[in-house]
C-alpha cells in the first residue's frame, strides 16, 4: 500500500498529490510516469507523470485533473489514505543536455508533465521561454513554478480571462519568427494543441518534441492500447515514448481513437463502472 502524504487543490478540478513511494522516488527521471489504481488489481489504471520526487522523504508528486470516475475517486482520497496499486517509473526518460534556447509550451493539465522536463533543462544550463495556455484562468496551473525557471513566461487563455487572449500557437509563432530562433520546442498538452504546435514550428525546421497522452492500460507494451503511428511506424507510447518527434506524429489518428471513448467516459462518471479492462468498450 502506498500512503498519501499530502493533497492540495491547485486549480479547478486539478489536484497535486504527494505519495509515499521510496523506490520510485530514487529511480525516477524527468519525463517518466507511474500507473496507479484507486480500486486495486481490477480497477481502472491511470497513467500520471511524476512531477517531482523527494528521496529523503521517499515520496513522489503527481498532478491530475478530474475528468472521469476514477480520477474523481482519486480526488476524494486524503492524507493517511493509501493506494493499493502504484507502478513505476515507466516510460523512457527525457534526454537532457545543454541545447541552448528551449521553448516549453504547455496546455491545460499538460503543464504538469512539462514542469519536470523544464526544470531539468534549466538545471542543465539552457535558456527557457515558457508559453502556458488554458481555457480560462481557473484552469491554469504551475505558473509560478514555470516562471521561476524561465527567462520569459507568456500566458494565454482561450477566453481572455488572464494573460493574452488566444491559443499558445500565436506566441509560439512569434518566437519562431525572431532572428535568434529556438534550438528546441517542447510541447505538451491536448493532442490538437501539440499537433498545431508541431505545424507552427515545421516551416522553421525547429525540432519539436511532444509527449503523447494516449489510452494506456498495463504500461508495459502488452495491451496495445497506447499504439500510435510515428513516422509511418507503429509505436507503443508506454515503452517507446512517451516522447516523440512532433513532426512525425500522426495526430489525427490518435485524436480519433481517443474520441471513441468519450461517451463511455461520460457514462462511467455518472454511474459506478464495471470492473476489469475493456478496451473495446463492451461490458463484461
């Protein structure tokens, strides 16, 4: 059992949670994630990026947004409660080096996985420009933490309630137009946001890394639920990723596969779901 040490609401429907997991804390690297379950072996498995860790305390920190039944149940747990299942660290760590000028673009809850990568890039001596986006001010997360790492921080909201009105591709395009272009762009957020960030940087030939958030079940490459087409090849996000070249990703295919379960997610948020894995959407 993995004890919850701390929980904090950081935005509308978004929570930061610290979990006792000393072995994961020792091994994790930026870009890696865990899979957890609130309801044990047969409960839904939720992949979450490891946002931070404390090896002295033996803890990891995750951030999640309530979007369905299982994340709603997770949000109801409090310090002193425990998780029965926690697996990690999973996925390939981010390659960190001294690159130069890196633009880190985060959309919505995607700022959570962006933060540990940005922190590692900053500590490696890179100059960071952060572009953060959210639908509205109430959904914006980790602005102060990202600002502390960045030479410049640009905030956008779709409704204009905070920062610039509009989406993140606007300021991203402006940075790409500067005489001294970025050496790397890291974009993490909703698939459609990552798609258009990659299209924004493509004409300039700026390498663009994205972290894909596909459907995921076991996290070991066995179920095939997280398969994506990257550069014309089938890849599994859990073992080949989660990071890929944004200019090679088949985002439309991934977006279509993700939308196939929208109605089922809505139903399971309204009623207690069945137990067990069901990638095809049938009840067992």
